[in-house]
C-alpha cells in the first residue's frame, strides 16, 4: 500500500506475525478504541502494554488477549489526571527494564470533564482536563522518546479529535494542542535516520463509552464499533509499511455504519 486511501486503510490488517517482537504501549486501553486496538496488535504478535486508570477494564483486556493465545501483555495502571513527570519517567524505566524496548506508542486516552461555556468553566476542573489530555500525553511521550528512537521503526500515533467547538472548553483546546504536537514531533524527527513516525487518527463518531457519556440521547447502535476503525492505527504502527509521518487522518464519512434495523429506527 503506497497511498493513504482511507477506505483501504480501514480494511488494513498486518500480515500474521508482522508485529512479532514489537512492544506497543496503548493508553486508554481498558475499553473502546484502545481495547480493540490492543487486541488487534496482540493478534499480530505484539507485546502490548495496557495503560489506563480502569484496573478492572485492564484486567479484562489482559485476560482476553491471554486466552486468545497471543503474547502476554503487561498492565500499567495510571491516571493522567494526577500523574507526575516522575511517574512517566518510572514508566519508561519499567518498560526498558522489563521488556527491553518500545516500538510504538498510541496516545488514545481522553477525558472531557464537562461540556460548559468558557465563562463558567471551573478552574480546578480546567487543570484536571488539561493534565489528562495535554500535559499527561506530552510528558508520557517525552519520557519514552529515547526508547522509540532506539527502535528501528518507532511509531507514535495520537487519537485526535476535532473538538474546537462551543462548550468543549479545556478538552477542545487540549485536542487542538495534540494536533500541534503531531506536527512538531514529526518535523523534529523526520530527518533522522530511522526516524520516529508521528501521525494522528481522528475516527469521528464511534460507539464508545466516551461518546455515550457526552451524547446520551444518540442511538449508539447507528454508530460503527471500535473494531471498525483500528485499520489506520495498525497501518501506522506496522513496521513493514512505507514511512509516513506528519499525517492527520480523518475517518468520518468513510467508516461503514451498521445496517439499519428495526431497533435502531425506533
């Protein structure tokens, strides 16, 4: 595959064993897109580091991967909201000591806090949302960059979201900053030998707990499931594919939606 045709990317799956010996860290791995991606990476042979604040969810993903006979994953409970720079440094050190390498990082975790007008936004909540969606992902990426640089095919993929909309407040601003981070990191690394590939994927509406929490009246059955959008992530993480960096892939309008049923029409 030499182009970035979205429909073809959505159908993309690595060759069996393509991710063998690769270590991939996925945040927000307890459910939704993070879980679907973790299971797909493991099925391709990767050792997946599952990071989330939801420990029970992590254990469920861990069990599903192990019961499928894929490489044993690792669980790393962590909450971006309160994590410190040292916590991220410790995480990088633990990965280096226990797994010896890191080949891919997917910044997928997200928490919007609340939808409210800027003029009434609670300052304490503002800091928590910014920590969760901007400071945390940045300091995590910074901590593991040396590991990604040491990989012959290091990749960083961000779950982007166009939230520059009324009432999205701190989350909208943090996601806009994540878009900038993609451009900055891609530019800083693209001229290096064996450079880190840095890209973003904006899936559009997907049937996840995050989506349901902010659109409670929406018919979730009419949305594609998380497994329908993992193809582009896998393509960007696949060490056998052409070097692509600095891309902002937008999937909305391209992802097949479930067929309408009698239940979804009511």
